[in-house]
């Protein structure tokens, strides 16, 4: 199931508080009391960053789960074999999420098969990493409130090898990926960090202090079908061997394989399996497989870096072209102002030209020229009209030329400067605005 299908199978209105239910489908955050829901586009970005494979037995931790809406979205995508753990500090929010999840399961029959969804009242900042399910770790983790950079290590240490964490760190939505190499105490080199986007989340509520232990999922025959395929197949082989009538004789050479399963009764095997975890029978990666996977990751990162470099060079090239065009336009305005005012060229005129070009008449007041130019326009309307007609004809010709080639025409008194902007189809055409200003001798004296 894709992210889009997940949104279609989980009705947001069920999780929205009653007073703001009329805005359930608006793409904006909603809040009533302690219950808070982020905008749907934020949840979509998070789900895509988490890379949730459908119909798997992954474990998902939602630290600061709130209404439980995102947890149900992840459960709809991962399927009924997944395990979900929600930690929320507000008691009223815990009750609200339980009611909403129960209502969603009642309205969506496939959700009734999702049996392992624990809503835990606790403090996500005080999750005990040495007890319960945290010892094994989680495949996916979402942080539902903003944390500081110094608090990120305590959450990323809860990841399994190959796990992904997504959450707001200060004002950035960060994605953390742990590599596949298992370590008892992972270091900073075992994680890669990526900034997804800029966000603004409310910070975690740190009080009251609650020691939070996420209960471990203990195997039993009733939930055997929800465990990973590697665990189920291994249990099947053990049980088949324990029922075999053939008794494996003990050989003198202990290095040879022995059917140890046939030496223990089935009841004892049931007791042994209850002490195992979900990844007990998962075959570890070989060194060759690890190197191949790391090589693919490095190749993908190199391609992304090369693409980013090409895009940056293209933007820089276009910015340089645009800068050259604006410099020519500013020089043209400076020459015109100098000719009209009959004064020497100085920095104020050049700045005024740039203000007229880039900011219009509003920025001219900064240089004290707006009133002066306004009076000049009133004294010489006839001259302005004739000049404006000439300039309009010139602009029309420039527009016809620009449709056939990627050039901008700039007339500077008697000279015509042809400045090529870009030959690429994505180049942006820039047309200068032509304005004429006349001044009388009286204005010059004043």
C-alpha cells in the first residue's frame, strides 16, 4: 500500500477534536486543548521519508503520538503483521487516541487485523533503552514534537540496524538512517543524517517525569502469525524436528551436525521460544553483502551530489547573466538621468537609477528624487508623450526580436547593446522598462 492509499484508508475526521471537526480536511494544523494534529502535507512528507514497505512485520515507535493519526497511517501501509508502540504524556490525549483508534478499526474492517498497537502513558524523553522492546530496537521511529540536537542521540540509539528515524530537530525535519552493521554501542559514524525540510513544531513536554518502559512483545502461539517470516520458518523446522520419530544417535565427532531438536520435547521448545525475540532467527549479512550494499549507497550519494553540483552551476550561470543585464540597465538609467539633470555623474544618481529599475518610485523617495521627477513630468507632458511613443515602438520591436532569439535589446543613447541572456529553453527573458524624464532649467537651478 502506498502513502496515498494509506491516507485514503484512514479518515482524518475521526482523530480531529469535536470543536474543529469542520476543518478536518483542510491542509493545516488543528488543535483543541492538548490534542494537536499537524497538517496533512507534513504527515505525507514524514511517511515518505520513513520508507515504509507494505505488508511487513516491522516495529514502529511513535514518540509523542498525540491523536494516533500518524500511527494508523503507518499501520495501514505496513499491514497487520506490524507492531506499533505509541508513547504520550498527556492522559486526556491518551484517552482520545484510544477512542479514535477503536472507531477507526470499527469503520475500516482491514484494520481489525492489526492487533498489536500499544498506547503507553509515559514520557518519551525518559524511555528506558535497557528494558523491554527498546533492547531489541525499532525499525522505524517518528518523533512527534521538537527536540534539541543534544536529545537526538537518545532516540536514534533506539533504532535497529538499518532503521530510519524522522522527526523535528529544532527547526528542521531530520531523517536519520542507521547502517546495517550491528554494534553493541553504535557510534556517530553508524548514522547518516539528512535534512528533509524546515518545520516548526511545539517542543516536548518534559513534565511530569515518568519512567517509561515499552513492554516487550513475547512470542506465543496466538500471535505467531504476526512474527517475521524468518522466525516463523525457523519455528516450523524446530517443531517438525521435535515430532520426528527418528532419534539422532550421538556421534563421537561433535563437529558434525546433530538433530538437537529431536532430543527435546515439544513443551520445552514452546517454553524456549517464549524467551526469543522477533529477530532471533534472522540470518546476519555477510561481509560481501555489506560491502555491496555500502557500495550501492555510495554510488547513489555520488549521483545525488553530482546532480546537486550541476544544478548549482546552472543557477550560478543564470544569476551571472541576470546580473550583467541589470548592470547594463542600471548604467543606461544613470546616463539618462545625467543627461536630463545636466549634472555630473555621481553615486546618488547611480543609486537612484538602480532604485527606479529594481524598486520603482517607492524607493526613489529614499534619494529625495520623487518630488523632483514628479514636477518635471508635469512641466513637460508633451515631450514625455512623444518620447514614450518612441520608446513603446522600440519595446514592441524588442518583443518581436525576443520571440525569435534569447536576446535582450538595451538602447543606450546612440548605442545598442545586445546582451545574450541564455540559450537554454529555461532561460528567463528580461524586458527593461523605459521611462523618460525631462527637466527644466529652473528645476536645475533649484
